[in-house]
């Protein structure tokens, strides 16, 4: 391609760009304005609303955590007259990390107080990447469902608890064992046996791992007895 041809192509390209801009400059400008406003709004929200809320919520939940450590469930939920409880944090700082954690404290506290429906409500609103805490939350949720006689849901969450943080062999074995026992009460013998076998194979050195053979044998004998009639 000669220099003259190159020059013609460049002029055509420039004319096309100028034509495109003349036709679409309002749309392009509007889009750029929206982007700038969105970025600015996000920064402003993060710095001037979210960050102060996170700090305030963390400050408010601190005393409730202390009460949680000593099983003072009413004070965890409602505070002590001077300090706010986790329900206040959830209501007023719902989008913060502390409010998420407050759901855990609230759920476990309601479980201890015997309000199982509220325990379920709050524990289902909680989630965390900290597997050892999530394991406890699943286990507490299973306990609440069990108390409400929703045994299928309880089995499901005991199984989740038993598989979430297997490094804690003692707790994992306990949760799976509870799932097996409940499966028995539901008449799901095959599922119960499989769960007992899982406890035995994964956590053989735990108390429940030692006990598993007895339950496996009992269910196998019962099954054979029923089959012979």
C-alpha cells in the first residue's frame, strides 16, 4: 500500500470516528457520567456509611460476646440496660459483618432458652467461611429442628455439621452419630447403618467411633430377625 493510500485510509477512519462521535456523543457522555457517579457513590458509601457502621456494630457486639461466653442468653439478646444486645445490632446494622455474627449468637441463645423457631430463623440467616464456627451453627440448627420434631431437617443439618470441619474429629463424630440415631427413629435403617459406618471409618479413635460397631450389629440383627418372619 502506497503512502497516498495509507493517508486516504487514515482520513476515512478519522471521518468515521468523527461521524460516530457526532451521532453518539450524548449517549457516551451519559454513560461516562453514570460510571463516574457510581464509582463516586460506591466510594462514598464505603467510606462514610459502611465503614463507620462496621466499626459501631463491632463495638456494640463486644459486650454481648462476653455474655455469650458465660451463657447469659437474655443479656446476649437484649443487653443489660447499659449495653445493647445482638437483636439491636441485627435491627440497626443489618448489612454489617457483626450483624451476621449476631445471628449466630442469637440463634444459639434462643436454642438454649427453648425458643426453637427463633433459633432456626437466626441460624439460617448466618453463614461464615470459618468452618469450625459454621459446623457449630449447623449443629445448633439441627438441634433446633430436632426439638421441633422436624427430624428430616435435623438429620440433614447434622450431616452437614459432621462434614464441615472434619479436623475436629470429636464434634464431627458426634454430629454424624446424632444423624444416625435420628435416621433410626425415622425407620431409615439403611441410612442409619451407612452413617454409623461413616463414623467408624472416618473417626475410629473417637468415643462414637468405638461405639459404632455395636449399633451396626444391632441394626443388622434386627433386620435379619424381621426378614425371617
